[in-house]
């Protein structure tokens, strides 16, 4: 009589042994396949990216082509650009002024640039600059930014005649930014009396422009009216607590500014 | 009363008996070829094949069939002593009793003196066990055409050399026995069972089961007998231990076949 239970146990062991290689082959195959598919997915992804990249320039090109081919939308865009340039064009003129200030008074750079009067200037200077742009409309309809044109035109105003032009523009619109520019320009040229006059005019129009008061007092010192300059500065400091004015006062006291 | 499993088990007892010879198509053809070869004036016929391919059964069947018509002598176990071998042949073939040592020369004198028209056929099983010297003497004896030899050899490398070197020029007929195919094995099993009136057991062997058995035994008759003996012993054990509900009896399950193979050592578990 055979020992069935023992034989069944041996049979189970045999079946387990029999299926181990099959299982290991199946597992290794599935691992290989999963690795293969993951690799294939990775290789597909970069293929997708170039498609997107390719599409983007196509879209840009189509936009450009639309602008070039259809004249009506271009004219609309141009007018829009002109309107926008009216605002933009004014800011470079301020930059120019800042540069001018830098060359004269390096300590007041930040304060001058932070002043809010730029907005007022923008509105008032618009009119003459629109004319310049209108002339350029025909020449540069699409690409040339008007900023460069302005910079070039303003840089030409280094001569005495240019100051007169600005004086005439000031007389028309009574813009304190223009009078302050004239005052600074005169101070730079060494005409302290004119600098004093235009700074005084600026202060009368707007009493809160610090750089105008500084030019005013500096001109007074240069004109030999040191005491008046000191008293003016003191009064201004009392009202505005201007640090720039305080530094200048200290320098006058110390004799570093003569 | 014995159960069908006990009767079926006994069918596959590994006993060489001509009565248990199963007539299969391929085997029948080979057997007929062997019978025809014996009628021819051949010196020696070689029957070879792997162990368990039915060589011994062939010789037994041949002995049983020829013994009624001619002088046939079957030696299933080899007589390894040379003198004993000559003395046995002299007594059986020529009815000459010889006391004392009988050498080859003396035996050849007896053969020549007793020469008859009816050439005796000597069937030697397991001839690979004979010494090379004795095999050379058997070759010389067959050259006299006074005795016809049918020898069986296991087909191994060494035995091939023996066959080539000593018998190649004398052997007129070589017959190779091979393992059974799956279909032959099914016929073999079912015929064997039906011969013993085990019809229910014979019906249990489906193609699937026989294929499984063939895969394990490689169609070897001896291994198949061994496996099926254990298989029915297992069924018997299940039946006697009231576990027979756990097994199917309408057909042979792979589990039982594999368990039998594990028990017989045909499967290494």
C-alpha cells in the first residue's frame, strides 16, 4: 500500500518546482516589456515637443503675414502704436533730463527720478512731439520704435539755441519741468543768474520740486549770496524735510560747495 | 473480490511472457521480418534496441511461435562460463552429454559429427554480457552454418563496437526495436488491459493521459509497465483508504500519473 499523503506532498513540491522557471520567465518577460514600453513612451515624448515648437513659429509667422498682407489692420495697429508712443515718447525725454542732472549733480539722481512731475510733463509735451511722430509715420510705419528718434532729437538741444526752443515751449505751456530743465542747463553753462531766474520761476509754479530749490540755492551761492542761500535752504528744509537740501546746506557750511 | 484496480495493476507486472505479447502494427511488421529472416540461410541475426523496447519479449514470442515447427533454443540469461556454454549447447542441440571440461575444439567436433539438415536456431538474450572471446567463438560457430544465432543487444556505444567489430561481416540481418509512439502506447495499454478483461480501466486512458504517460516514459514499454503498475496501485490505495472521492475514476488524471512517476523515479521531485 502506498503512502498517499507523502506522495501528495512530494507531488505538490514537484509542481512548485515545475512552475518556478515558468513564473520567473513570465516575470522577467513582463519586466522587460514594461521597461521597453516605458522607453518607447519616453522616446515618443520628445517627438511631441518638436511638433509644438514647430507650431509656434507658424503661428507667429501667420500673425506677421496678416499684418503685412492686410493693410487695414496695420493702419489700426499703427494708430494704436502712435497713441502708445505719445506716452512712451515722453518718458525718454525725462531720462534725458535725468542724464543731464547726473552730469551736474550726481547726489540728487534718485530723488529727481522719483518725482511724480513726469506725468504732468507727459500731458503737456505731447503736442509738439506728436508732430514729429506724424512726420515719421510715413517713413516708419511698422517697426521703428519712436524712442530712438526722440533721443536723437533731444540730444541736439545742447546748444544755446536749443535752450531757447525749450524756453519758447515753456512760455506756451508753462510746464515747470521745462523751466527746471532750462534752469539746470543755464547752471551747467555757468549762467547762474539765468539759472537762478528759471529756478525761481519753477518754484513759483510748483513749490515742491526739490531739485528746483537746490538749483535756486546753488545759483545764489555761485552768485555770492551765500547767506540768502542758507536761509532759503533752512526755510525749505523746515517745510519739506528734504535730505538733499540738508546735505547741500551741510556742504555750504563746510565750505565744500562754493 | 479484487477491485478493477488490483486486476489492472497486475496486468502491468514486468514479466516477460509470450502470452502477454501485444500485437502492434509496427511490432508486427518487425516480427514478421524477423520470422522471414530465420527462414533464410543466414548465419546470424542481430536484434538491438534500447532497454525496455521489447527485445526479450520478441525473442520469447519467436521461441513460442517457432518451437512447434523447428529446433529453437532460447537462452534468456547468458551462460558466461565458456565450457558451460559449450556443454549446454551440446546437450540441448545435439543431445550429447559431456562430463568434465569442454573446450571449443571438442565442441566443434561434436557439431560436425551431429550435422543435420534441420539447422537449429539459438536465441541468445542479453548478448552484450558475453565476453568478447566467447562472442568470437560464437561467430566462428555461426560460420560453420551448422547453428543459426539470433542475438539481442542493448544499443549502447560499447555494444555498437562489438557488433561492428565482431559481427558486421557475419550479420545478415539487423533489426532495431524502438520505443512506442503515443498512438502505439495507447493501443499497447488498452490491448493489455482488455486482454485481462479490464475494460473499465482501459476506457480511463484518454489521449491526454496517454500523451502524458508517453512524455514521461518516452514510449518505453518497461517504464510504461512500471508506471502503470504504480498508477493502479495508487488508485487501489485511494480506494482502500476511502479517499477515492478525492480522485476521478472516469479518466486518469495528470496528478495521479505524476504521483506514480514520482514514486517510480521517472520524475525527479
